[in-house]
C-alpha cells in the first residue's frame, strides 16, 4: 500500500510555491561567493610578497602568518557561502527546533485546520499511514480465512478513505517542508552574513599587518640610503 499512496503524492506536490524565494536567496549567495573569489584573487595577486627573501626572521614570520590568516578567512567565507548554493536535503523528520517553532507560530496558515502544532499533525499522519498499510495488507495478503464479499467491500471502502487521507497529509507535508526549507535558507544566510562581517574585518586587519611587515624593511633601507645621501659632501660651482 505504501507504494500506492506515495505514487499519488508526487504529482500533487511537484510545484514548489516558494521556489522563487529560494532562487533569490541562492542568487544572492552566488554573487557573494563571486565577490569573495575576486577579493581573494586581488589579495593573492596584489600583496607585495616578492621581497620575502630580504626580510629578517621576525618580519618574515609576521608576514606569512598575517597573510595566511587573511587568505584562510576569505576561503572560509567562500566555503560558507557555497554551503547555501549546494544546499542540503530537507525532510519533515529532520527539521530542527527553530523550524518547528516557526511552523507552530504560523500554524493557522500552514497546518490543516484541525492542528495547532506540527508534532500533532505528524503523529496523525503516522497513524493514518499505518492504518492505510494495514488495510492494504488485508486486501493483498492471503488470509487463513478469506474475506466474504461484504467484508471485502467494507475493507476496500475504508482503505480508500485512509488512502485519500494519506495523500492529503503528504500534500500538506510537501508544503510544510518547502516552507521550512525556505526558513532554514534565510536563517543560514543571516548567520553567514554576521560571520562574513567578522571574517572580512579579520581578513582586512591581517592583510594590513602582512603588507606592513613585508614593506617595513624596505622602507627602513630606503630611509637609511636617503640619510647616507644627505650626509655626503658636495660642492657648489
């Protein structure tokens, strides 16, 4: 019977009414990933590391560590953004508590009219599915004492009732999962946005330190040469 009920549900739930919002979130993440990839390329290509061999041990260590931190922050940011683009599977049984609370808060707009909590709806769905399976087995399994014509008609009628209820429950589940998935994507993007602010700040500070360490020795040497030039005697006329 499970095959019968599941074969009817996909046709009814093939359209995701929240697909446009999810696509918008993924487009935002895509542009964010592109922007960070460009920043990473600029940082790697534009950082003045060509004279690392001229640095002393202290300045070399500072340059490498600070530059490494900057690059790592950018890579973490890109990876976090890509996690939204790649996405993950969403099932009603795997929703976290935040998503369940969101559904419960909006129960009047999401759940069937007789339910105020997602857990109550899921418990009823399980009971309906179990009863549908039981009736299907009665109809398809050879019994020690075969059903009479009247008994079989009654079981078939009950089976059709529960099959319709199961199909309706699956359509509701599809909408609940779709809405919860949108909620999870928005939550993840909000968390990543806060993380990106932190990573950007650390990356910029680290890059400034790396550039300072990589160029400070050169500036010192340039200043020393300038001082030597000033001290040279010269003649007028």
